[in-house]
């Protein structure tokens, strides 16, 4: 991997965090919605979500910067980063669909699409820089857990 500028790293991290913040703002008062739903087993308290997502968005930004700064062919990097941005956009819309519109089953479709995109992104990142792929494993695990919560919540509500 070639040396990456700190400004590149900050741009990637801050852009990912900004997606999370904007999604949260457009989602409305998710705390109220979350508190009114019947929750499945293993549901964490609401305070856990913003903490975990802040960490995961930072990791996403770091991994994307690693790919951006790699020596991979331009086309390969562009394809991987395009997948990164697409999954980030789908991620952005999930909480809006779930919390703002309370469309629980539609959000199941969104989160399953997000899972597929995350897996594709990880594979593409792995081909470029393995560490960029490995950094996204916590994200994948968390979204698998979130998919369980989403599906179970849709079923019981």
C-alpha cells in the first residue's frame, strides 16, 4: 500500500460518519419508535446503537481509504469503492425506512440487500488489500445481528 495522506483518511472517515449522522437525523426520533416496539431476545438497549455505529462508520472509512491508497489497478479500485459507496447509501436508507416510515418488512428487504452489498464489498476489498476487508468483519457481523433483530421485530410486531 502506498502512503496515504492524513487528509485522505479524514475525508473517508468523516464522510462515512456524516452518512450516519444524516441518516439518524432523517430517521426522526428513533428512540421513541424503538421504545414502543416489541423487541426480540438479545435486543440491546437503545444507547448501544449509536456507539457501535460510530465505531463501524469510522472502520468503514478507514477501510475505504486503504483501498483508495492501494497500488491496485484504477478500475479495480473504482469498482471496489463504487460498491463501498452503494452499500453506504443503502445503509443510509435502512434506518429511515425502519424508524421514520416504520416499514418493518420493507426494512428487512433493505437490510438483506445491505448484507449482500457488504459481502461483495469485503470480497472486492480483500482482492485489493486484505486488511481493508478484515476491518469490515465487525460491520458484517453487526449487520447480520441487526438483520436478525429487524426480521424478529417485524414478525412480533
